[in-house]
């Protein structure tokens, strides 16, 4: 029974049908045929490196696995597997990676490369695996930092929006200017105190002069009336706005 896999044609880049029974490779695109000897070990290494350079990592893995079937300790093939596991073209990319937050790797492929390496090479692949692990931790931290920055921006936008909503409770003056209800609340109480003092000031002459000071009593009554009107306005109209703004400030 024929077992057919696919590789890439060196001539046109099309996929090769690999028939193990016939020991032949045939390109489905251009029709080129190759025997197994064409893809002897040296050429397979070149083919795997070519796939890595093109970023065709799955095809590179297929080639390197084919090499490792014959020689599990093959250093270039195991190194190629390590590179393909991290979707890198060369070892230099570990340092020159422009987007460290996007780094990831296939831990299973790395483990297989470490286990397959010879004893003298195993230390190299173990150290490379540690570098991968550290870079993955860095990527996770960078992504966490970015997530916190995004959350911070959202919170700041919410605070700005909430802060702006306080102006909905400001009081519009006759000159179309917004006035803080807090300041108006305090000013109104000052006016109340003034008119209460005004009323008391004119009550004393009424007590002393009696009926001859009716006009003074009227002035005192006016003062009391104005103070009462300001108090009612302060409690009914201004104070609820002050309370709303206090609630917004507490929320912020």
C-alpha cells in the first residue's frame, strides 16, 4: 500500500506527492519527478532551511522530521525544529524580535527536540528552551501591562465622562453662564443670615417705640420674608443639585 505525503517542488514550488512504495517524488504542478536519492540528507537540510526562511514552518517541520527518522540526534534538524516551534527563521530573531509581546512557541515540539538531541548537544537545547520560556513569560507580562493600560484608559474616559456630567446640575444664570450650586448654596445662606440680621435690627426699635414704629416693623417683616424665600429656594432648588454633585464626586 502506498503511503503518500506532501513536500514542495524545488523547481516550481508546487507540492510533491511522495510515494514511499515507488521511492519517487512527483510534482502535481509541473510534473517533475525525483527519486529519493535526490532528497538525500544534505539536500533535505537545505530544503528545511529554505522553508524556514520562507516562513513555511509546517513544511519545514515535515522535512526535519524526515531527517530525524534516520538520525534522531541530527543537530541542524533539531535546531530547525526548535526554530519552527517558535515560528522563527533564525536564532538571531530571539534577540531582534520587534514584537516581544507576540512571542509564543510549541512546548511539545521543543520537548521533542530536547529529548531527541544527543547528550553533548542536549545542554544547548535545554538552555534554548529556557530562553523560550523566559521570553514567553515576558510576553505574558507585556500583554498584562497592555491590558492594565487599556483598563486605565477606559477608567479615565469613564471618570472624564462622569466628571463632565456634574455640569448637568450646574445652574444657568441670566447671562447664560453656569454657576456651581455649591457656591450658590453657600452664598444664599449668607444672604439669609444678612436678612435675618436686618430683620432683628429693625425689630428692636418696634419693641422700644411701640405703635410709633409701624414702618420699622414693615422693614423687619420684609427682611424675614426675603430670608424665608431664599431659604426655601436653597432647600428645594439648590440643595438637591449639590447632593447630586456630591454623589458624582463620591463615585469618582
